[in-house]
C-alpha cells in the first residue's frame, strides 16, 4: 500500500492517472492484497470509502480535499461501463 501512496502523490496529469490505473490492473492480476476482487465488491467499496473519506484524511493528519470534481469521477465510472 505504501508504494501506491507514493504513486498517488506524484499524480499531476491525466497520463499519471492512467499509469496509476494500469498499475492497479497489474496488481489485481497478481492476485495481491485485494479484498474486493469482484466489480460489485469494488464499486461498493468505492461508495463506502467515499462516504467515510473525511475520517481517512483526519486520521492521517491530511487536509480534506476541497473542490473535488465529482462529476468527472462519475463520468469516468459511467463511461467505463461501455467503453472498450
């Protein structure tokens, strides 16, 4: 998980984000520490974590993100439903 945190810290561009998603895919294929391996479980965890995310930032002494573009996240998730 620590390696992922470093990669996330370095995300500044769309290309960095794409690289991160590709790293997640590789990690999933290796069957490493994934609790939520099905799409249903993964999406459910995204919703739950997002609901509780303020606690994550507070517990880690990090600023709670402001001005998050939630519509962009929603569009990415929806588009991936059909995009090949």
